């Protein structure tokens, strides 16, 4: 299954699987900036963040054979990185996790209550990927595909109010009433949108009797999908246009909402990386770090068939 992989990603992965070190270099340089930005947002500006990114690239090499394109390469790398970050927190004896979406209703609203709050283990919730195996079941992959198809259609039809509703429902865990207030909707309209969305996804999955599946479980499953599969996140190219201020107004409004109001940490990291790229395209320290990653990982490429670029 390669549903989520672009042609470029597929070629890159094929090269890496064949042990081609220049493809590995290309992959590392393409993704390490946004991964480091994400890690630093969660672990601080220190060596822990750099280590987590380095370990993430190693994890990718080790899990190459089990990865079948169940998510985009970027989303897969973010998933691996989140596990490494959770490990780093555990090693440091910290249980508290920073939410992936800053407006998450389950997170504390101010610092005082944060310290009073019992541990909220966002990363250790019912998510499938934090289970021991770095592999999803077929069923979970199908669900992500169905949800992505539905959100892609919303993007095509520019139904951004619906997308905002689902971001707030499934990513930020807001109640219908709060969402209605935020988006200027009737509370019942929020419930109807949710109902229709779940129906559409059920239909896509060829489930019989879609309303039977409209259980409490649906919200939990969709929350997992939102967090792990990022179906509403704008593409990197869209974020690039956002940085340059050349997005159409409706798209610009959605991206602003997604990053600033919702507080999507994945997109915020991407944005930080894009800004750094634009403002300091040849940052020496970035190159130094990339060099360190390559040095420490290249030995894990398939040694039998590794191609030597010099030879
Ligand atoms: Zn996002």
C-alpha cells in the first residue's frame, strides 16, 4: 500500500532501501529541520532534542521493511519522533506531556493549574502507534485512508468551516457547545456535521448501517486518526505559500486558524523550519547537525548493497 506516498517519496525510499547513501542524504536534509523544530518545541533547546531526531532517523532505517506507506513519509517520521520524545521524557523521569494541539481542552489553561494538574499522559493514550509495535493494523490504515479521503474532499470544496469543526472536535476535544460559540454555529449544526462526517467515513469503509457505527467509540478513533495521521494539516507547499503571504484568502484563513487558534504543533514546527529556511538558507549550525546525523546513521544502510558515490 502506497496511498500516502508521493512519487518522490517512493523513489527516495526505494533508493534508501537499496542502500544508496545519496538518497539517504537527501531524505535527511529534507526532513531534519522540521523534526528538530518539533523536538525543540517539546524538549527544549538542548542536546535531548538533537538526540531524539538522530534516533528518529535510525528508527526509520530499522523500520524500513515494515513501512508500507500507511502514512506520508513526513507523518511517519513525526510518529517515530514522538515515540523518541516520549522515551526522553520517561528517561528524565517526567510524565507530563505537552499536547500536540495547544487548544486541547484536556490541557491545563495556565501554569498554576498545570503544576497542580495530575499527570496528563497525552502521548500514552489509546493511540495505536504507541503500542510496542511500530506497525498499524490493516483496519487502522483503512480508517486513516477513509478519513483522509473525506478531509481532502472538504479541502477541494473549500468547506473550511467544516474542517475547523472537525479540528476542534477530534484534535482539540472541544464540546459541541464551545465549537458552536467559536464558529458562530447552532449547537445542533455541529452535531449534524459530526454525524454526517462519520457517516461519510463509514460509507467509504463500506460499513453497513452507518448509523450503527455512530457510537462513542467513533470520536475516540477519529481523535487517534487526527493526532497520528494529521488528515486536516495543510501540505508543506501550502505552508510555504502561507509564509510568503500568497495563499487565497479562504485558505489563508484556515491555515491561520489551524496554527494559531488550534495550535497544531506539527504545522507550527513546519512553519518554524520554513521561516528559518527563508531567513537563513545556509545556517552553518544546521549543516553541522545534518552532518552529524549522516555520520551516525549511514553505517546502518544496507551494507551489502550500499552504493559508493565515489566509486
Ligand atoms: Zn497541522
